[in-house]
């Protein structure tokens, strides 16, 4: 795609290096209620919205998190984000070099997205163009969120490029009729994850924003941004 109308970014693991913190937060929140889960139980759910993650973990481990205490998870996540969250290396330069509009479409709740963007200095690069799975009926791998984002931004799905780190996100992007690019620059991803994203339907996979920028023909502009 040579001239996309809109670039759509997942947040966790794409803009910010947060998924590794989320895993720890889930384990801690479950432990508060005497429930034992492994980090691998959470890792299997990357890309899903919170309600679906709780359901998936419960089905796999029989450790059912009490829904009335869902706020405990947010407390754990917020504490870790405030202490350790960083942006994915190079994302600021890529965003500043992009020739078209951009937005965020994340499975996280609006409060968490806002905090993540604020802590990493990315808020101003998106403004109000931020969309959460809480705004649609079905989360990823359904295409609802990406279609909602495109419609809200006035962009044709076929002219949208989606950056995703999760299999569910890639499936959702392809189901929405969008150009799907896999990203594997987050610390949470194991070796070989890029191959899984390709199998899920990603058109291409990049391991860093420098690599993605060069492939998109933005290398020179990113270099100019860096020198400013």
C-alpha cells in the first residue's frame, strides 16, 4: 500500500512496552485472592480485552477471579506502569515522520490507554484519536474495534494500515479488510513470534520501529526528526 489514509496502532506492546508488566499484574491480582496462576496463563491471552482474559484464564486453570474485585487488577497494573513503563524504542520518531493520520485502537480500557500515553509522552501525537475495545461489542479477534476506529476517522478500511503484536490483533485487522503489519519489538514476545504473526495473516513483520520506518520509506525523515 503506497498511500494509506490511516495508520492504526495497538497500544500495549506496540507503542509502549507494557505487556511484560501486565503479566506480573495479573499474577499479583490473582494472588490477592488466594488464586495461583502462571505468567504463561496470561501470556496466552495477549491482545484480548480484560473480560475475555479473565474468562480464558478461568477456563484454562479453574482459577476464577472474583468479578467484583476487578479493580484490584487495575491497581496492580497502574502501580507497575507508573514505576516502570517506557515507550517502545523509536516509536516517537516514527510517529513524527508518518505522512498520514494515525490513531490508537487498543483492547485496554480508556483509563489505561490514557495513562500509558501520558507516562511515555505520546499523548500529543494522537490527541483524541484513541479507541478502546470498551467502545464496541466484540473485542479482538473480531474486527469491530478496527472498523469503529476507521469509521470514526473517516477512513476506508482498505486504506488503513494496522500495527499489531498479537495474533488476535492480526486476525482482527485482516477480518476488517485492512493491511496488517506485525510488530515484535516488545520484551514480552518469545523467539519465533514473528512467524506466528505471519501465519495469522500479517503481510509483513518488523522487529523494531527503525526497521519499519525504513521499509515504509521514512528512514530519512526519521533521521531528520532525531536531529531536531
